[in-house]
């Protein structure tokens, strides 16, 4: 995501590149914390385990892993979406003798001259492969299913551009608005019958043809499902890395692991020294690791037994004064940062309504929540990300419900949270 869209609208920043690197994103987060004086209010290294609503006091009792308890009038969950790793269940995985780790639990190892297997070709893997290939002796890239990859077209801002963005705040805001405009147009491609869908596919196919030298590899990386069926990938250097003599694409799923290597679905074994699991996350397990109890002692995971859902992705009926950021069906919409801003505005508005009145709790209308979920399902049923679109994606729960994606662009979500959200919330 472009740096100007991957940052808050209310705080301009001197970004050095069109697309920030991990250290630059971390520096930005630190800048935000210090700019608003948030550091004294942060308690890091502390995991929350339980939240229990007390009707008589209209408050939550919060418990931590250390056994501490505190009472809060309002609780906001900001756990994120892609935070629970998905570990594969391959036979023999626990027998592998070399370093083995998930990308979200990265371990530093000297890869010089080593044979490394990277399993997966999603958004994380396409960053890792080009980064480690120059040092490793051999890299095997295991691909269960190809993804649509678009050129990222990232570059450093010129000194003149940085001066303008730094000294003319309107310039950065206008550039951000242009990025969102293009993103909203791009979203139309999720309609499988649209011209935009055909143009996005053509863009990706040209990228394959003009970048990858080997015709067999070109065929292997081309998906046979609609663009947008799974998360589109932005990378300018992944395809070129497949042209290296020391990088080999293995277009087959891993079948079994031996102490010294991997066996793919064709029965072919390759010896490897290091195993990197770029096997994704479990995004449909919202609030994993926290037991939240609302009115009448109902647990949120019991309420979500059939599917995880929330009104506007933010509130759940029966759990007053409890708000979720990056909740069910809010992923997408050009920039997750912008989506989070809209959700935070809903929360701030609800808290202001509470503080102005005599009543002490705000809950969600079950009917409003039901209508919202029904609308989301109708919209997603015709999207490229529908379950019958022909790909494996992380959007659907075990019952087949798409519980992660927002079915529109960011403008639609901004309008919904601004003009509709408050009508589903009730102060008691």
C-alpha cells in the first residue's frame, strides 16, 4: 500500500518512499505515539485474557495473564486480523532437523550458502524470496496455488517531492485523495463480469509475460480463477527473482516433511537446510485468546458459534460498551488504516453520547446487526471473492461464510459509518 494511504489522514509525515519498508513503518508508529503523547498510556507485554460485563455497574472487569484485574466503562478491542499464524499439519513436520519457523515468528539465521524452502506464494512470501535469494545457496518456492501479482511500481521520492509533501500539507492530502480515487475505481474489478476485471487480469498477464523468462514457470504462476478471488499481490521483484538460477518454483503443495527435506504432492523429495512457513494466518478466528462475556453471561465465542459477525464490523448485540476495530467484514476498502479511522470515529461518537447523558451503556440493535450481515452476504455473493469463485482464500470460515471482507470501496464504508452506524446503537 502507498505510504500516503497507509498512514493517518490527520497527521502528515515525511515519507521517503512511495511504499514504506518495515523499519519506516515502525518509525512512523513511534512518531504517532510520541506526537500525541500516548506512551505513558501504553502497557506493553501484557495479554488480556477475560472481559466480564457487570450490569449493575455498567462496566467490564478486565483480567490479564498476570492475574491482575481492572474495571473499565468502555473496552475497545484492537487485536488486528492477521495475527494468529496458520501452521500446516504435514506429516513429519515435527521431525525436521533444521531451523523451521513461521514468517510472523521470524528467526534470524545465517542463510549464506544454505538451501532454503519457502512454502507459500502470498503477500509475505513474495517479499521474503527476493530478500533472501542473494544470500542463500538455493531457494525452493513451494506454490500450492498461484496468485494474481501486480507490479508495485515503488520508488524513492525525489528531494523536491519530499520538500513539497513536507512543507505543503495540502499536497500530501491531495495525493492521498488521488490514491483513494484510484483504489475505489480498482475495486470495481471484483465484479467478475466487469471491464475492470478484464483489465486487471490483462495487467497481471502482461506482467508475467514481460518479466518471467521460462515459459514453464510463466504457465505455473498464472491463476485460473478471477482476479480478486484471493488477495491480489503487489510486488515488482518477486517474478524477477524466479529468473535466478538459484531460485526454483515448485508448483506443488507440500505432502510430507522428512528430517532433512520436503516431499511434494508428486512424490519428489528435495533436501533443505531451513524451512520457512509462509502459510498465512487464521483471520476468521476473531478475538482468539480472549473470553468476552456480555449481558446474561453470554460468551462472544458462543454467540459466534455459527459465524463471527458485528454491526458495521464494530459492535455485537448483547455486548454493551464493547467495540471492535478491524472486526468481521471490514477488511479491504483501499486502506485498512482508513477503515480503522472510520471505526474509531464511530467509537468516539458513541463514547461522547455516553458521556453527555445519564445512561451508562450503549448496545446494538439485533435487527440492525441482522440487516447489516444480510446486506454484506448479498453483496459478496456476486464478488470475485465468493466461495465458488475457484480459489483458496482466507476470507471464509469453516461453514463457508465470508467473514473478513468489506464488499465495497472505502467511500462506501465511510458513508455507512458516518450516516448509518449511529442508528444501530442504543443508549440505555
